């Protein structure tokens, strides 16, 4: 988007993307946004426009949720310890503001034989930054105090027991928030699992509140370390902080509570109370819970996202409403890892070696990095990692993988391999195989296939990407000049990354 990011413009871009992908609006099951007015506006926000469009199409309303990780980060904003963060940031900036002073501080830590060699910068926009900075500062508090006094800039609060206890409490609670943040990230996490992590944290808050009121610091190691050293601890102040954090979580995740029954049925339909289920699901839920065979199969695939599809395929004919609900819930998966992967890849490509980076470049890069985002791991992967397989086995594994991924043959442009004799033999076997013996939906490309070999050798020996010109020409013919340029560019980066790793040992 090059213009303003108003709700109407974002909605138009969304409609264009759905149209270009050839997707019907009946497949639109959920939308996740932040809390910006352009997203959540009651009349003209993106969510409102999407709901209006779905109503016009005559399909079921989509589930609208707020980004879980963003909500969790906003909840942590209620921890009002500005007196602590201001001093920590000031000390760190004082140390790292000038190169000479920073080098002296690092040398000072070496003289003190400190566990850490430096302090960390604090970045407000990075959600995990606060916890890591506070933890490092707390563990280096004595060294920081001594260095600041030696440098003629005394910080009196570093000797104040109340301030130190506030610092310790903030270290402990931000550490727990960071643990929750990391649990909410990663590939293959469905919305039900993410919400379970949030509910678990809310339950922990109740426990911590009760323990702090009794001066039980078993789950607050930094506070316990100071208390054991003789620093006075007052639990009432921190109980109020925990209570405020609990209220913030309850308020911000209220929209998830409206779908709690759906998430619980999806997670474990066999133990859910039928009376609490929606009426449209109750009869099917009773039949399902009384089916011992399906119950055993569900136990086998429970928690395994890649295998849930097998269970749903068997469920569809006899339980249409439950199957439909399961499929809609499976579409609500955590996608933060995709955003982070995209950001990292674009940041890597936006290097000083580039002369330009246009929209066409970005589209080509997205095609390249998106190939492995939604493909499940091949079944043959574990077998191929255990030992070197002959060419016949590798050819069979490639066949099985293509069928499992439902890859259409004319969409496959090239095969990237090393120059091992077994790999070369496998490709030749696939190329020479009669067309009628090959799965027609997947392997029509084998008879006219090019392949690229990447040969990496030891240090000070030559490396090469062979047949690169022919591949670029073929890709250019099929996908366009820009895609071929990006393929060549990515191959060049692979070559240099491997060369750098060889030089570094």
C-alpha cells in the first residue's frame, strides 16, 4: 500500500487479494487485527466492512479477534514502575552513550570477573526487550553501581532497598510475561492452544496474588534473593500490581471468552459437557462421545496439528456440524511466525549490495520464501536423515512427497540438489520413467526436467552453481524475468553464505 492506510483502502486491498487467489467469501472464517480505529471502528472499521461484505454474500459471520500477542503486550503496560525503568534506561544510556566509556565499562566487568560482559539496550517497541534488559541490569547491579561511582556519576537509588525490591519484582514479573509471549509464538499453534496459554497465565496470577500476600516468594527468585540477603519485603504493594494485571487480562481477552465453548469442544470434544454446547452441536456431540472408535483415534492425533486432518476426514459424513466447526477453528492459527519470517527475509534482502528494491522484487521474494511456509514436512524426511539412501529409494520418496503435498507437476520449475551420485541417479530415474507410470497430477514435469546442483567444498576449494543459465532461462519463460532475477539473486546469497560459513569454520 502506497497511500493512506484507511479502513476502506485496506478493505479494497483485501478484496483484491481474495479475488486474485480465487477464494470464495464463504471460506472467510476469521479476522485478527490490532486495536487501531481503522481496524475496529464500529461503522467504518475494517472488521465492520468485512462483516458487511459477508452479510451481502449470505455467508456465516467471521470470528473477529484482537491479536493475542499484541493484547498480552498491552496488558504488560499496566505495570507502572516508571521509577525503575527511568533509572535503568538512564544508567544504560550513560554507559553506552560514548565508545570510550562503554569500553571502560566492559573492561571493568572483566576485572570484576562478572558473569556478563555488557548491559543490554532497552527498545520500547520490542516486546521481549524490557524483561531481558531488566534481568541483565539486576544481575549487574553491583558492578553498575561501582562503575557509576568510579565515573563520578552516583546513582543513590542503587543503594535504596525499596527501589531494589521494585526492580527485583519487575524482573520476575516481566520474565513470566516473556515466557507467555514466547509460548504464543511459533508455527503450528491453533487459537485454542494460544487461548489456553493465556488462561493458564491468568490462573497463575491468582496463585501469585495469594502467595505474595503470605510473603511466599517461591515463584519470584529475584525478590527471594534480596529478601534472603536481608532486604525488607512488603507484599501488599505487589499484590495490588498483580490484581491490576489480572483485571487487564480479563478485560482485554473478553472477546475470546465468547468463543471459549467452541475452543474447548475443539480441544477435547469427548469430555465437554453437552449441556454447555450450542444446541446445533448437542446431538452430534452425544453421538461422538459414545463412539469408542473415534474416541481412540482422536486421542492419537490430539495435539498434532498435521494429523488432525485425517480425523476430520473420517468425521465429515456422520457429523456435518461438528466437522464444520472443527474446520473453521483449525483455520484460526497463529501467524506471527509468518510476519517475523517475512520481516527478517525482507530485512536481509534490503542490503547495501542492492541497487534497488521495487514492488516486483518484493513479489518475487514473497513467492520464493512462501514455498515452504504451508507445506507439511514430508513423511520420508526422517528416513532420509537416518542414513544415505540409494537412488531408487530417494526417487520413491520424491514421488510420495509430491503426492502428499498435492503439487501439480507443471508448477514445479526445478530440482535443487547436491551432486551426490544417489541424488543424480534418483533424478535420472524420474526423468526416464514412462509417463503412464507416474502420478499424472504431480509428475508430468519429469520428462523435460532441468535440475540445479549446488556443490559446496572445503575451505580454499572452488564452489559452483551449475546449469544456472539454463535454469534462469526456463524460469524466465515460465514465470517472468523478475522471478528469474530473484532466483539468481537468492542463489548468489546461498553461495556467499556457505563461503562465509566455511571461512569461519
